[in-house]
């Protein structure tokens, strides 16, 4: 039996039209800190100017939605230390934006980002692959360095960021399922034999997050040995880039 339903309106309709966007809370939204607001402004410009088919645009849209949700929770008691969490969020985002700026200037981008920037317009790469490759680069490499950046800026140990690091990770994992469901083709177009099914299941955000925290602790312990720390970070970026290249295997 077919039931006619009235079209949804308000926040529910917004969520249905764009599953990346968090449903807004009632009343005026709290303002994010200046550093977080600055990176949000940059990502919104990219969202408005990049072609929708561009692989960077696919990742940027996902990352923008995550950063908007973090910005909403920062002043609302969602973090143990909102100031430190905001600093980490802003420094983290700046590493991605630095890669965008480097590519725009014709410079070499970090190894972790190189596959995505090289294949961003490949017609055989599907949107979910672009999203996962960007998340892989940003979590697998940039997050570890951003933790160290934050510890240096705030003159604290990584342990001081551990609780909010976990809160951000939990938020990311909660949104990951929405991202996968939104970017995977419908069941009428995709079956268990489709290579995308296996490729999407081969990468784990939880494992990438755990690896980033371990790498951050190693880098922090090596802060008095800059050459060794630099080599470790370089090898980390190369390994993450290799995973990204696998995720971007053309399937079309």
C-alpha cells in the first residue's frame, strides 16, 4: 500500500537534502573562535568555487561539515578544554589548507596529499574514493603533526589533549557512516561484487585515528631530535600517500 507523505520542512528537510550538514540547533548558533572561524571561511570559499566533480571539492565538503559540527560543539560544552580543542581543530585544518595553497601555487604538495591532488579530476575515480583518500591523508598524517603543533603552541603534553582527541575521533566515526551511505551508489547500482564495496571496506577511520595518536606521541618524544623527527614525519607521509593511491584506484 502506498502512503502519501507531506514533504518535510525545516531542519529535517535540510538534513535530507544534504546529509553532510548537521541539523541546526534551535535558536542562534554560537560563534566559533576566531581561528576556527577563519578556517571555516576558507573551506566555504572552496565549497563555493570548486567544481562539484573535483575530488578536492568532494573531500572539502565532507571536512567542512565536520568542522562546522566541531565549531558548534566547542562553545556548547562538548569538549573538556574548548580552548585547546579549538586550537587543535584550527591547526589541523590549516595543514589541509596549506596543501590546497601549495597546489594552487604550482608547488609540491605533501606526499600524503599527492595522490588526491594528482587524481582529483580522474573520471574513473568515484566520489567515495575521493572522500576516503582525503580523510586518510588528513587523519593519517596531518592529525599527528597537528597534535604536536598544538602541544608546542599551548606548552602542554599530548596527554593533556587525549580526552578531546577522543571526542573529535568519536564525532568523526559517527559521521563516517553518514558519509559512506551518502556517497555509495544505491543498492540497485551496487552489489557485493562491485570493487567499490571491497575498496571502501579496506580502510578504517578508527585504525587511522589510533595510528595518528601513536605517531603524535612518537613525534613529541623526538622533539629534541629534529632530524629524526623530520625523517619520521616524512616516512609517515609517504606511507599514508601510498594508502591514498590504493584508495584512488580508478574503477570506471
